[in-house]
C-alpha cells in the first residue's frame, strides 16, 4: 500500500501538482493524517536519483546514425521568480530504427556555449556513429554542431525553414509558394529532388527573388536528407518526431 501511495505522490509531483493538492489527494485515498511538504520531498528524492542516472548513462552500447536536436521553453521557479528556461533535448535513432532519448539539459538560453557543452557531454558519454544531425537553424545550435559533431552532415528542419520562407511571401501567394516548395520533397530519388529544387528556384525567382535567394542559400542543408535511404526521408527531413516528444 505504501509503494502504491508513493507512486501516486511521485506521479502528482512530476505533473506539477502543488503540495497542498497532493495533501488533499492523499487524504482522498484514505490517509487521514495527510502528507507534509517535507514528506513529499523525501518520497520524491528517488526521482532525482533516477533522473541523474538517466542523464549520465553511457551511450556506447550502439551507434546512432541520426540525431535530432531541439529545445522547448518551460516555466521554472528560480529563487523567488518564475522564469522561462530552455530545455534542450537530443534523441537518437539506431541503424535498425529504434529511437532513444539521449539526453536533456536546462539552461537560461540556447546560446552556443550551452549547446556546445550539451553536445560534448553526449560525446563524452559515448555517442558515436552520427552521420546526420537534424535541427532548426538557431545560430547557437548551428555553431555547436559544427564544433562538436565533426564528420556528420546537418539537415535543416524543413518545417522551420518553411515558416521562415513564407514570412517573406504575401499572404495571398503563400499557399502557392508552399505547394511549389513541397514538390521538391515529393520526388522519387535524390537526383529528381535536386532537379526539382532547381526548377522551383527558377520559377519563383521572377516574382519572389528573396524566396529564391533563401532557397539557394539553404540548398545543401535543406537537401541533406537526399543522401540517405529513401525510406528514411520522411523521418529525417524535419524535427517533427522530437516536437511530438516535447508535446508528450
């Protein structure tokens, strides 16, 4: 019974339920003596140990050819203030398709120093065999990837890129431009992808030269996925799999 009660308290803690509400919950479960803030902390101390073990475990048991990097922002109490903190997360995919959360860290911002330290920690824990890193084009993250993930190509997330691209297009033309760019990613092989890319750039250049210039500048990074197996493309040309993890 105690183990079941502790599990309920820890689950409530993980979901951010206040100590007072945890006390009410425990009382509703029949523990009439309630539960104090210090007791909640004592029960949940085991979570810190589990999390520390998870964040420092070795990563040398298998190679991860694909690594996804992204950040989300959450509210956190720091001292006497509630502020936004950057939570950076890395997931890896093995050659046989298994996905694993490699690590996470919390910082004040997504600057180069923070990302570099995070990636170096992954390397120190044994991360190897990385052939492609998928992320958005955040400057600090890009700089960290080029510094630490030597030997790996970089795939610029097509979803993030499309948002930036359409910001330069009049609303009335946005769907037409988006549809045209999407055809680049609907080709059956790498050669066709590159040929279609060039056709779309030529087509858009007359009416939207800024958009065409953005595409040209991003070509290598936007089409990095095409050097990998066709059956992997839909999973590796964006950070959508990691975005879903953030929502969960």
